[in-house]
C-alpha cells in the first residue's frame, strides 16, 4: 500500500518524488528505462533541450544548480527570428542553457530518495477506486502488476492517460504534434532560431544547435498534412542556406497549447495533475520545464500538512500559474499575428543591430 503513486518521471514527476520521497511511501512509474545507462529502450524526449530563464529561476528557488556534464555547446545568448510571411529576419538577446535533455532527466531522477520505489520500462494501464484509495495496474516485464495507493499523480505529459480517465476529454488544451529531426552540420551555428510561417503552422518552428549538429523542429496541427508541411519547412530553410541533408534521428510527440484558463486542470478528489498533464505549458513558446518544476513544488508544499485537503491547498497555490498563462496568451498575438509581428520586428525594438 503506497501513499502516493506518480505516473511519469519527467521533470514534474521526478521533482515531486525528490521533494516528498522522505515523508511518504512513494511509487514512481515511467515507460522509459532510466535504470540502465545504456538502455536502447530510452525513448528520446521530443524537446529542444533549452533551459529558459523561467526554468532557471525555478531551479534557483529549488536550490539546484546544473552540473556541467549536462550542458552542450554552444551556450545560447540570442534568438534569431525568421518571419517567412513578412520576409523579415532579426536578432534578439535572450539567455538559455543549452543541454542534453536525457541527461537532465537522469540528473533529476538521481536525486530521488532511495526509499522511493522506481519502476521503469513500465506502461501504466489504468486504475479503479477502492475503499483505501485506488488500485492501479501497469505492465512490467510483460506482466500486469497491481498496486494500491491513496493518491495518484498524473505527470505523464500531453498524452496523459490519467487526465483522459478523469476528465472525459473535457476542456482539453489544443494539441499539436511536434516533429524534430537532428542533422549533422558542418557549419557552426550560435543562435536559437524561431521560424514563423503560416503556410507551415499557426504555432512556430525552431532550429537549435547541439555540438556538431542541428535540431530542426516544428509544432504542427495533427492530421493536417504534417509530413508534407515539415518537408516544406525544410525546403524553405534550404533556400536560406541551411543544410538538412544528413539526418541522424527523428522523433515526435504531442504537446499542449492551452488557450483558455479552463484548460488548466489540476485534477479531482485524490488524483492530481502536474506539469503538461495539467495543461501547464507556455501557449506562446511551448516552454514546459518551468511549469513542471513549479507545479510539482506547489503540490509538494500542499502535501506538507498531510493528505487530507491537499487538493484544495494545491489549487490555491497554483492560482498564480493561471495568471501567468493568461499573460502568455495576451502576448501571443504579437508573436503569431503576421501584421502585428511585422510592426514589432520592423520597429527594431529590443533587437541587436
């Protein structure tokens, strides 16, 4: 019998387990195999691997510092903005930590107390309500296993099975599919590049240098000729001098884009959601690590006084995230309306000459 079962060991789930593991009996389940350093069953997280200023701030609040072996070259101090609709190109100062996302996840997991039961390479199947709380079922080593828990935490991202089971798909954020490929690059790049092109997507695309290769990604509408639009993006960027001929790896994943406050959903009864499963992700940039750390911290603080009433305490603490998401949505028109974006870029305000 566990006090808390956490489904998902990304930044949200791992940070929560780290914070509460010495107070509660915790079970942590993840489909990736983090137990084996050389496992081929690790599925790459479709993530640009940039630690934005908001995420850096959360690490400071948590008293954490990034080990240097997690970082990759080059460190990035500027964003190049390419506006295909208006044929504009500008550069803005912004500071990111450029990192290896898998190593970042492993680092967070390494700080989880040893008394937390970590079950990797496992697939969560579902739960049923029982008198003591819930009985969960998951597949591990091709066997179905059950466990009892008082609380379930969904930290399982934009494809959250926990959220689907408790919300009946009501008030779901808009969902995009992120496609990302890595390419060998003979020419060094030094900027994070954001591409805006309404022919490709009403969100954005990105180029991120990582050591001697480039990541090219795009957040696309599902079932809307996604493969063709990704290939069109590559063709357009080749005309600007980018080289995407030496593909190394391709990955994809769903991401949320919450445009309404009702789409930010923290759970019900003794089932709580954290990170992107809750819809906590920036609707303007798709940055999610800061929200993962923030929601997991708020939930851990809400559990300090015990299980009874934790959900109400959690929802109260998370009110400021609602205001943050509202502010990000107010910012979006300046980024995604081509007419407003044209005025902003042509003004040269905050740009590097």
